[in-house]
C-alpha cells in the first residue's frame, strides 16, 4: 500500500477575453493571446520541473509521457508531480507526495506570481483541489464542481487608475508608463507587455505556415494589411468552437470507470493533447489551402509591385508578403482568426473540410465523431475589436443552437458543421439579436415577428429576411446518406445554397442595379418583392429556384433570397468552383 495520498488539482484562467481584446491594436491582441497560451504551455511545466528538482521529486507531463514517466506514475511508492493536461485556459495536475499541500501551495504561488508579472494583474486564476480516491470519475466531477464554486465567488478586480496629473493611455485609459517610439505615444504597462510578447507570438504562429511558404509569407500585424483594397475595407473575424465537445468529454470521463486510476490519468492526458492537435492540424491545413489558392490563382491577387485588378492586395512586411490571415486564439477546440472580409466564409469551409478529413482519435485507436460550429463577423477594419469578438461569439452560439435544435427535432445521426455570418456596416450593436430584429424583419410591430424555432431544450429567434445558419457535411455523406437528413434540414445545406449563389453571380443579367432593386424590395414588403421579381422576369431576369419556396417566401414568412444578395458582396469568387 502506498505511503502517499494522491491529490488532484485544476487551474483556470479568468478574464481572458477582456485581457486579449482590451485594445483595438492587433499586435497587442496577438501578444495578449500568446501570454495566455504560454502560461500553461510554457511557464507551468517550467514551474513544476523547478519545484520537483528542488524537492527531489519526479515530474512528468502526461500529454507526452515516456516509459519511465509511466512507470513512475504507476509506482504508488514514488513521489511525483504530474501535469495531466494543459490546454488554453485550464490545466489539470496530479500530485503524490509526502506533503501535497506544500507542493500545491508552491506551484500555485509561483504560477500566480508569473501570471501577475506577465499580465500586470489583468488575468486571475481560479483553482480547486481534492484528495484522490480510487474512483477517477467521481474525483473528476467533484473537482469540477469545486472549481465552478470557486469561480462563482471570484471577483476580477480593476486596477487603480491614475490621479489628475497622470497621463493616460489613449487605448485603455490606464496610467501610461512606457513610451512607444515607433508610434510616438505613451502606453500602459499591460500594453507594453503585450507588445513585447507579440514578437514571441510571431515565431510561434509562423510554425503553422507550411515550410515551403515560410520564406514567402508572414501573418499581418496590422488590421489594414489583410488584403483590403480601396472600396472594400472589411475584415472577417471568425470564431470556431467544437460542437458537443462537453458531451464528448463527459462520455470520455465516464468510460474511465472501467479502467485503473492511473490509466484514466494517462487517457485524459492523451485526450487533451489529441484534441488540441486535431484542431491545430485543421488550422494548418486551412493555412496551407489558402497559400496554395494564392499560388494557383495569382490573377485574383495582386501585390505592391503589380497593377492587376484582383480581389486582394498583398502587402509587404519584413520582406515577405502578408497572408490575408492571422491566427489569434488556438485553445483546444476554441479557434479564432482574422482574415479578409471576403475570405471569412470560404476559409470556414476549408477549416470544416480539414476537420472532416481527419478522424479524431482520443486514444490513438478508436475514433470519436466530432463536429464544430462557426460564427463569422464581417466589419470594417477599425471596428472596436472587443465588441467584434463578443458579436462573433454570439453568431457562433446561434449556429450551435440551430445545430442542436435540428438534432433534437429530426434525430440527426450525421455530423453536420453549422456556420452563421453577419455583416455590420455602420452602427455598433451590442446584441446580435437586437441588431437582427431591426435589420431583418418586415415591419416593426410585434405582430410582424416570427415564432422562434424550438426543440425540447433549445430555442432561437427567426427573422423574415434571414435563412442562415447553413450546414456543411462530408461530401460522401451528403451524396450517399441524404436519407438520414430530412428535407426540412436539407433546406439549409450550404452545398445546395452555394449552387444558387453561383447561378446568381455567373449570370450577366444580374447587374448591380437589378440586385439592389430586388434586395431593397425584399426589405420593403412581400408584395413589393413579388412585384419586382415579376417585373424582372418579364425582362428575362429570373431568380434561382429554391425547393419549397413558391413566392419568394416560405409558409412561415421567411425568404432565402436576402442572404444571397448579402453573400454577393462578401463571398470569395474563387470558392464557387469548389
């Protein structure tokens, strides 16, 4: 019998969004994201290794264990500090020492100090710990409950501001303490820390580029360098989140009841690592696809030395061309990137297809079915970035809700990947729903509102001029297993919808004037839209046909056509051929 008791620990970083997106400067967003990433991926292992060395204890990382580490873990008489998993904003550890409380306090104190120095108190940690039993599943659930209680009691304090004679940073309104010579401005200390971290972040993110393109391309550090040209100064902020990951984790943890405690620890470490790599590979694949698209379609792109009229303009940065893409958050199944406004939806397609084409194997043997959802916000380059990110999360959540409602209502067995998008051209909405209520309904009276789309557990609002969210599914599934996808769900197939968009864009009859004419009539009234459509038909201009749509609108009063006219302005033409 062991002389040492096991000890499970969890750490969680709070205030991540406010820290990363405190300013509208991309280099600081990138630096802030890298600080969060490095706290657990880089600093925590070094802290654990240092403490273990001083205390004469073995330290192991269960996300990448060797045979000696596994032997140490299973030898109940060996003192160890083991990192079970470390992904994004949380980390799990397992201790087995003669004084677990002392080691826990040492790790926590060092992590707190490191976090404070790197973020100047803008990030805060929540932590929980329990003595382990012989039941990993029960221990894990108790630990999470304890962490959630700790988080609910935590308060993220605000820093003290300056006095009347203190110069403040223009971006954060915090006391300015550093001079930024290249821009001739004074910035706060948190901004300075992020600017410095941005250099390390660039080196980390450059590894995502395919090796053969690393001498040619780099990621932009300025929001005006995403390929924008005069007349189109829009970027796309994209947030991708795993759909059903929480359920997958719960099922995975539940399965550990049939194995030993130490195998459960190893399995959980492997699960965490493989999930992170699963999404990282999809990100790398998407970047590779974009590089190859640029290389293969130079007629649609231009650089500072050419005069053609492509859709994008490639800027130069440090003797390389700026790829119109910037990864911002890579945290397990939580992915955020920025791209050119017209590439947002196309790159989500590529990302989803990269996920579909690689099975997720939590234990390197059996694969687990997973899917994802995405929110895409198209805004002008200098739209307040913290608000842009918040709206993008809301858009992604809307796609997730549609996914869950369709699963419940139609017993879907296929893995569908849903996405939603929104264009914000002028005003600054705080709520996606409020914005859509004012922009996508015919009439302003309560009677003009549609009943929400509901299932047993979920509900989302419907709007008369919105057909999205749309779904993607693996091509072989869509062609061979459509019997598993009901006709009601197939109405939202992006593959089918894109064929209508292609018809619209390929037709020379649809001039900008005619497109604006029918779009304006749709937003006015159903009667006006029907009249305009009939008038255009008499002139030989006929809209693409949709199943179950007889007079531009369905029985509920929704139309799929308004989305078409929005997509006409913001969808990458090169994506129509795929």
